[in-house]
């Protein structure tokens, strides 16, 4: 009876996994095959290397959209990644328990806010501030979108980074302090290197959130598709923003196919980021990969602590 139940449970789990894999493959195949129809209207070179996206002239060069997405994501990560890691370190290693509870509640609150709320705050606060501070245009552009995305990516990145730091064994902290390290040395030279897989996972997943965000970005980025933006404060657009604003009004087959091809490129980028997470964690969960990144040195001491003691000597 027990063997029969085990076989039944295994069959159910295998079927669920097979359905997930097949549905994902079918989704990729459908979007890819539909998007490839664009090349019956324009050449691949015109699509991938074209510097203008204009449905009125049937110019569908994806470079302005791709550049807008990558530039917005890069600026977001430059600001958001160090901030998220610093916040997570403060929450785990420095903040008193009452402050930690308040900060965790704030992180959960930010995570639960709808995207349109972030977009509204960006439109009423960030855009006017950039316009009045920099005196450039209307204030909409890559920088405005990046500032909004910094707040949107913080909950994801802080939660994963905090989990990675919290999963480190207490022996790391005790060993570092035992050899005379200061708290800052313990954090910077022992804990952060040991938690690197989890911290890298937080950054990659934050990048995925930034590059796939639609509504909030669409409200503050400017939605300029006719050219590649020349600077961070000029109007631009991103791939998700272009899809959501143009697809409902796309009447020509070429325009619709081009937008679906953009969606396929976005899907490919997302799959690459997921693969990056798997490589960063070695196919394990964040906690498991973090523990695996803390090998023991001679005498049973963690390697990072042993190196720190060697530097002290």
C-alpha cells in the first residue's frame, strides 16, 4: 500500500512538472513563431539594427526599445543593488529587533503596492523634481524611470539578500570576532563574500523585475520610440512599455508581428536571467547555495575566517 501511494505521488509530481515544462515550451514556441512573421515584412537587419520605431512609416527597428530597457535597468541596478545590500546588512547585523520589525514591515508594504501607485508617485513627485532640478524638458526619461524602479526593486532585492545573510552559520561571526576582527571587518571580509551567491541572486532577480516592469515605467519614461535616447534625461521607451501602449492599436500585420517579436525578445532575456540565477546558486536554493559557499578550512574553521586570521598575523 505504501509503495502504491509513493508511485502515485511520484506520478502526480512528474505530471505536474511535465505540464509546466510543456506549457512553457508551448508559450515560447507560440510567441516566437508568431513574432518571426515580422521578417516577411522587413529584413532581420532592419529589425535588429534599425534606429527608429515608427508605425506610421512602418519602420520597426528595435534598437530604441532595447536601448531604453537596458539603459533603464542598468541605471536602476547601479543605484538599487548597493542600496539593497546595505539595507539588508543593516537589518541583519546592526538594527535592533524593533527597528528590524519596522523595516521588514516597510519592505512588505512596498512589495504589495500596485505598479500604478509607483507610476503615480513618479509622475507627481519624481518627474517634477527632475524637471525643476535639471531644467531639462519635461523631466520624463530614463532617469525618472530608473528612480521609480529603484523603489520597486528594493523589496525583492532586500528580501533575498536578507535571507542570504541570515542563513549564514553563526560560527562565521563568532570566528571572525574571536580572531580580533571589528564588526565592519566581519561584515565586509567574511559575511559578504560568504553570502555572495545569494546576493548575486538578489541582483539578478531585481534586474528581471526592472526590465519587465510596464505600467509604472510607461507613465514616466516619455514613450519616445522614433530615436535612440541621447542621455539619461531625454524621453525614451522600453520594450514592455511599447507593447502595452501600441499593441491594442496595432492594425497592420507588420506592426503587430513586430510587437510580438519584441515580446519574444523580452521572454528570451527573462529566460537568460533565470538561467543566470541557476548558475549563481549552482541549481540550489539561496540558503543551500550560501551554505555551500562557506567551505571549512583547516581545523574546521571557515575559510574566510582563517584568511582573516592570517591577515591579522
